[in-house]
């Protein structure tokens, strides 16, 4: 770890856990000689969005305290797709050396239709995506990407990650915000210029501090499982999408190609007490009766399944108020039908850090962050909802969909994502 810069807060001042008295950690502006103290930001949540925010803020000259309620922070779910727009941010932040060996790079997306009985298009990725967008299209096991981000964050001298601390409240004044935290040792507090809520779809920052409504159940259930690639070697090099009546299936390689990730999404009610639960094979297969035998055989291969209720947040809600801002799912939880939930959080992190670095007025910086991000993100949210309807079409509508996809072909289908994948961090 690098030597502490003159005027920097000490490690004790940067850690909520190291302040058992509960008194606020001083927010120091004054300094004597040397460099001025780094401006200080608190990030709630050590998931993919929160860790990327910490890295971007530290790179922009801030000292960052990350609060994570879990003692063993990690990511829920198996697979995550990182498109070129998000990869550029990870590369700019120096994360790619920590994760590149864990990436799988599918050569294509094969689009299949139950209505048509098989493939209707093959969208090139691999070298074609790299040539067109200047960055790769990668898929990861979420734990591999998260571990890489965590390693990168822990290597930075001005990022402090506090596990086992849950954010409880925050009080703003004209000079900053004091955050109250609960942990095993009791209540403590910390002080900073701003609080960033990167604490997921059920965000405490969103609900308790900004008093915004939670995400809504979208009427769809996602069943997730993984299998060893040896159980389906024919799926090792590409991403597959099967579209059918009231359901679809996606599969792609993860974990450096050692596993195949399966995501089966169906239109259904949610009857569980929690928002995720175990599921059995028969429950999954019941939604795919009448589908091609190859699909049903694939769904029989996992030994276990988990299911999640899919939720999203519609356009129009605020992301920032005063010294508090939301990022990623806490701001704009979206359906997974654009594979952009993680990518949008990663983009958010970069833009947020730039706005705070460029504008000393925190309130105005956070409002500018919202202004810069909202139109693009809400377009992704709407596109994901459109894809949800398109994937689950039936009858004549499904036939028209398949005909249109065939007519466009792989290259033109890929070009329709130029607006998304060609995004560049400033």
C-alpha cells in the first residue's frame, strides 16, 4: 500500500468499524502543507456497481468508504454479460488484468424460435464484435467478475471496504452527510461529502433515505442453473436464445468456458414468501411442454435450479437529491432482456465519478450525473421491456417476428446495437 498522503484521513478516520464510539468521523477540510485532503465519498453496497463506483471515484481523486452489510460480500446469480461499452470502463479503471483470464468470449448469438422449429439468425460476436466496437463482448461467472473488482479495489490505497456494516440512516447538512451504520459491534457513524446508493434492487438508500417506491414485480420468473461444459460441449462457443410462447431460454459459457449458464424465463405469478427460492426440475419443465426435444433435454441436465422474481423500475423516478444519489439497480432495476443491468451500473459509476470530480458543488454534480445518464438508461429499460414482449410472442405475431429477424440477418441485427455498444467513457 502506498504511503499516506499528507493531509489524508487516517485509516481509523476512513473506517466505520474503527469508530466504536458512534461519534461522526471528522470531515476534514483544513490542511497544513502538503496536498489537500481527498474529498470523501461513502458508497453503500459492494456489488459490481458499488465496487466499480469506488474504483472510478478513487481514480478521480476521492477517498472512498464502501459499506457492505454481508460479512462475505459476493454476487447473486451465475452469469453476467459484459458488452463492449462496459468493458471499456473496466479497462480504463485497470480492472481487466484481474478478470480477463476468467472471461468467455462467445463467437455468436444464435437466435432460435419454437414457432419456426430452430435457428432464424446468427449474430456474429467474437472477432466481428471486436472489430466493430473496438472492445470484446465477454461473459463471466458473476463471482469471477466480482472477485476481480474486489481485488482491484483492495489494491487501491484510498478505498476502504467495511464488511458487516449495514447502512441505517443519513443526515445531511450544508457541509456534508453523516451516515449511521449498524454492525456486530453496535452503531457507528461516518461522514462524507456524498452518499451513493449502490445497494441493489431492494436498496435501503432508495427506500429509507430518498423515500422512493421499491421495484415492481414484472410478472416473470427467471430459473437459473449451471452445468459443466462436458454435459453440453456443443454449446461451448456461442450464446443461444430460444423464443417461445410465454417463455424463452438463454444459455452461454461462463467460468473460462468450463460451465454453461442456463436462464429460463417464463410469464408466471410469484407465490413464494421471498424474492428468490429453490426450484425443482419438474417445475421448470412444466413451462416448456411442447418445446423441441433438444431444449427439454437441456433443461433436464442441471441437478438443481434457483428461481428469482423479475422486477424493474419504470422511467420517471428521481436518482439524486441533495447529497444522495442512486446507481445501478437501486436507481433503475431493469428486466434482463438486454443483458445490460450490470453494464449500465458500470457506466453509471464512470459518469458519476466524472461529474463529482468536475463540479465542486455536490448537489449540482449529482443532478448533472442524473441528467447525463437518464435518457440512455431509460432507453435500455424500454428496450428490455420491448424484448420481453418480443421473445414471448405466439401465433401470427411470432411468425411475423421470425420473418423479420430472418430478413435482417446477423450483421444488420448486430448493427442495431451500435447506439449501445459504441458508448465511450469520457
